[in-house]
C-alpha cells in the first residue's frame, strides 16, 4: 500500500483507471488486461479460496521494490524443463496474479469515497503549493537581484582581492624561482660586462632567496651551485684586480673595490693588489728585455725564456740597449703611475666616506670601515718603497748587464738622461734618493768618463796640432745656447731636474711646478721625449760665407773714415759677444768718436771670433755639463775635467803664439804673476813634458798618469815669420780672441757649475775662475807684443837718432828725419792692420793692445835713443821736445787710442835735463821705470851745465844703490 501511495503522490491526483495505467511493472504490480478482468468477473468469487491463493504467494514478492521477479522465477526452474509442469506452474502464477489484482480492485472500490475526499484535499494542497511556489519564485527573484546588487558586488570584491593577494604572492614566488633558475645566465653576462659588484650582489641575493625558498624541490641544489659561482666570481675579480697594475681605469677599479667591499674582503684585496704589482714589475721587465734579446738573436736556438732576468740582460746588444732601456722605463712608468693613481683613488674615496654618523648600526659599520681604510692606507704607503725598490733592482740589473765604456757619447748621455728621469720619478713617487740606481749608474759613469775624457784630451791635442787658426764663420748672434749640447740649460735650470724636461716649462711657470705624475696623469709618458728632442736638435749657427748678407759683404771694403757708415752698435765700446752688453770698463768719448780709425772689423756686426777647435771645446764642455747635470755624484770629477779642457786650450795658445824669451825679458810686465802661476800650474799638473822626448820607457811611465797630455805643437801650415801678414797676426787674433770668447762662455756658465759643485769642492771652482779663466784676456799682451815688436823697425830708428847732432846752439823749427821715418812705419803698420782686417775682424781691444804696444815700444825707443846722446845743449833738448810733439801730433791722426801710452815717460825724461841737483836725486829715487843706463846718461849729459862732478858722483852712487838690490 505504501508503494501505491507513493506512486500516487508522484503522479498527482488522477482517476483510478489512470492511476492503474500509470503503475510501472517495476512496482511488481501488473495491470490485468481486459480479457483477464473479464475472466476474473466470470470466475466464482470465493473469498476464502482467494485468500488462500494470495497466501500461497511467496514472501519474496512482498520484500522490496528492487525485487526482480522474472529473474527469481527463472532461477527456480529445474535443470530439465517439462512443458507440462511449466504450463501448470504458469497457470498457478496467473491465478495468484488474478487473485491479487481482484483483491486490489476490491480494496480500491471499497475506499473510493475516502479516496475522492482525499483527492480533493490533495487538489487543494496542490493549489496552495502552486501559490507557494509563485511566492517563492518571486522571493528567489528578489533575493537574486539583491545578491547581484550587493552581495556579489561587495563581498565578491573582497573575495577577489584576497584571491588576488594570494595569487600575487604566488606569482612573486614563481618569478623569484624563475629568476633563480636563470641566475647563471645573468651572472655570466654581468661578468662579461665586468659588472663585478652587480654580479656579487646578485649572487648574494640569490643565496638569500634560495634559503627562503629551500622548501621547493626545484631549487634544492641551487645553494651549492651559487657558492661555486661566487668562488668563480672571486677568481675573475682577482684577474680584474691584476689588470689595474698596468693600465689603471677609475671606473674599472671602482667596480673591483666595491665588489671586494660587498664580499667583506677589502684587506685581502689590498694584499692581493701588492702581490700583483710585484708580479707585474717582474713580468713587464722580463717581457720587454726578452723581446729585444729574441729580436737581436734572430733564429738562434738559445732558450732565452728559461733564463733568469739578470742573465737575460747580458744578452742585450749595444744597438738595442737604449731602445730597450726606454721601453723598460716606459713600462715601469705605467706600473708606477697605476700605483700612484690607485693611491689617489683611495685618498679621494676616504675623503668622501669620512662623514660622521649618529645611527648605532651605522656607527658600528663605520668603525669597521675606518679599520679597513687605516689598513689600506698603511699598506699603500709601505708599498711605495717596496715597489720602487723592485723597480730599482730590475733597472740596476739591466744597467750593470752591459759594459758601456765603448758607447758613443750621445748614447751614454741618453742613458744617463733616462736614468736621471727615472730617479726623478722615484723621488716624486716615494721621496727616495734612489741610492741603488745612483750607485749602479755611478759605477758605469766613472768607468765611461775616465776613458772618454782621456780620449777627448788626445783628440783636443790632435785638433790643436792640426788647427790652422782660421776663422770659423758663425752668425753675429751666435750663442752657446744655440748648440744642442746646451739645450738642457734652457730646459731645466734646476740641477735636480733631468735635462730631458721639456722646454715648455720655461715659458709657463705653472707648468714647470707640476710633478711628472701630474703632467702625465692622463696620457703621455716622460720617457717618450728623447725621440722628439733628437728631431729638434738642429743648429743654425754657421754663416754661409762668413758674411751675414750681401750688403755686409759689400760694406767690408768701404772707407773707414765715414762716420755715417758705422752702425750704432760699433759706436759703443767693445760689445760682449754673448750678452751684447758693454764691459764694465768703458772707453772715453774721444775713443768712441774716433773709433773708425782703430776698429778693424771685417763686417759691421760683432760676430764672435772662434775656430773649429774652439767650437769643439765648447761642445765638449756642454757634453760634460750634461753628464754632470744628470749624474751629480761625479760632478766634481767632471768639473775638474772641464777645467782641464780650458787649461789645455789656454796653454796651447800661449805656447803657440805667446812664448818668446827675448820679449818676455823686456821688463814691461807683459805676463802677470797670476798668469805666470797659472801657466806653471798647467804645465806641472796637465802637461806631460817627458812624453815629448824620445824615451819610450818614460813615455810608458807617463801613460800611467792618465790625466797628463803631451804638449801640443803648432801646425807647420801656420807661418808666424812673414812680415807681410804682420807675423801671423790673423792667426794670433783668431787664437787669442777665441780663447777670450771661450773664457766668456765659461764665465756665463759659472753660476750653473756652482750649483752643481759639492759645497766642500766649491773653493776649487772659485780658484779656477779667479786664477785661470780670468787670465785669458791677459794673454793678449804677450801674444800681440811679439807682433808689435817686429812690425816696426825700432833698431833703424835708434841708428837714425844716433846720427842726429844734439849739441846745437840755436833753436830749430824743423823736426828730425827719424820722426818721419817712424811715422811712416806706423802708417805702414796701420795699412797692414787694415789688410789683415779684411780677412779677420780685429776687435777694438785687440787694436788698442797692438797700438799700445807699438807706441809704448816707440816711446821707449825714443828714450833709449835720447839716453845714447853723449852731448846735448838746451837747444838740443828743445829739439827733442819738438820731435816728440811732432810725433804725437801725427800719431793721434792714425789712432784713436787715448791717452797716448808712455807719453809722460818720454816727456818726463826730456824735462829731467833741466832738474837741479836735489831735484835730480829725488827724480832718480822716484822714477825707477828708467834703466840704470838711462839715468846714468841723464846725469852725465847734465855734467857741466848745472851739475858739477861732486854732484855727479853723488847721483851715480844713488843710481848704483838702486841697482844693487836687483843684482
């Protein structure tokens, strides 16, 4: 019944027939067909039998809805089927079905009113339910609208935001994981870009992130991989640090230092840096020297690469020595410059970081950085000396590896210059005096200079013995600074500065104050200047034909009487060839006005007078000074050798042109005691007098005295006996004035030499200048005296004077013939001077000396002639005065020399004839310039006129007393 009710409830309110038609076979209730219902109605109705049939139905048919009656019946079938039994059993089942169906129909009919009543209630309920459904539908629609308008709009946003946050966190984690997985590629790129700080920062961040996401299996092995990568970065960082030793780059070094700071290994980096600098010095010098050795060795099988550096240096050839040294210094400069710039970087970096901090953590970090900076600073300062010591030892091994005694001078100077520049670099680098370099270069220099100076003295002797004393035509503005040997003086005035210092420093004071590291901080190299200098070493000092222009050549032979032809510079007194200044001792105005008479200039400009040998000596002095300027420890030895060059030149000029015993004994003081002492000193200390002999053993013994040189001999091409050339006056002028010019150059160099001379040795230099250099001009007197003594025939004048009768009784108005003869001699002498001046300029001092000597000799000859007079009257004395006045008057037209030398000597002697006895005695005591013969003759001639015999005896005795000490 329950099944029936439930079925009815599902199907709704229907008629019983409809309800029966709706019953499914699944409900184990089959609706009887019409035939069956008819059979049921036809059968007799026996309730009891009917009940028995129903009771005979198996219980299983009433069990549950899922019962499968067909399956049940089929399973009950016996193995062997019998049609009759089956039909019987089928009939039984039909009867049971019919009984059940009839029973059901009866029950339905029995309950029909209740069913109808209940059905009506069901219908009403259905109507109510339909109304409730409408209400619910409307409510649901309203709720849906409220949900869409408020709940989903607001609460949905919150839900979506939460979901978004979760997804964002997840995305970030996923991206981090993705980044970690791709870290290797990015790290490789950053290392290729040399972004070491970024690579380390990235690596450290990756390690931190990896530890955060270590629960992910995909990055479980990333930590160990990142640690390996970090070690690889440190290795590459060390390589990058080593690169800064040769070519420092600020940005590159900043990256490296920042990277080490991130690693917390600042001190380790500094230790590594010094190790790299030491290694860089060794590798650099070895590669430079090895390159030159292999280049020069060609295809030799020698395994140079396995040699020690010291042994390798001994294989450098002479030709490649200087280029290799220069490249060596260039390479070492680059290393030291990198170190200097490294220190500079740290100093600037420290200044930026020394800002006070108040935060506690920052202060703790600052304390740690202060410790690091202090360590770095001390390490760098200590490294300066260490680096420079390594450089010195490497260069020392190179210097001593080759014997430089046979080097050319210019090559040796270049070596000294390079080493001097290197020592200057060392002084600026760490304040070192470079004792190692100084000692090594001093050893080479002493050895070289000893041989070099000996060869130069022999060379100078050869030059002097082959010198024809012809004028070397140089320009009027010639100055030793124009010679490339003296270029260094214009480039550096301080002895501590290398000669290769660029000349630009003299034009720009600010530039001169910069150190080498400041000048070449960004580019350039202090050792690159030698090639440039050699290109600049051009001289323009020689005149093409002895004249500086055609105009001057034409003007050589113009009349000297025209004052308008004399340029202004010649109207001054003697002009210094070097400075253009007049000497301290100026001439009188009369001398300047009448200069045209005695200034026998070849051309209108005061071109220096010098010879090829003079030029050679000047060049030698320049070379010696270069060496001394570069190598201060042997400065005294070099200056001593410089003095020997001047001594030998002076001695040669004197022996060639000034030595003549006959004229030296004239008693006129031609050679001063200072000059005599100087000549004796030179002869004793420098001249090997024994070597001139034929004794070979003595010569070999003299060879042991390295400083002595045989005395030079005048070239046979120089003729000093020809009266037509005034006894070699041109050669004498060239020789003497070249010596004076040389002395002037020495004077101009004195201040420079004095700065180079050690304090203990300065008295030597002062003595050299005061006793030797200053005596050069004094040689003019003895040398030109010989010309003056031979140019005029004084003996003929004495003979002519002896034939004159002086005891005349009347005053004469006509002078004697000997005066005209003497004046003619002077005119001839003047003409010869002009002839000589056409070939060699005769400076004013020379012409003055010549005229002075000639006039002095003429006046003394006059006195000697007057002293030979046996008898003389007062009228004779007047004739002597007339002759002398005539001589002076004519002479003053020939020369501009004022006052006339020894004029008083003659006049005083003539006037002495008129003195009384007492005055005569005083005269004898005061005028010892006259000879005993001249004084005695004066007394004898005066006898009888105003001196008696007793007075004569007294005066002769006084003369004898004066002469006695001389004997």
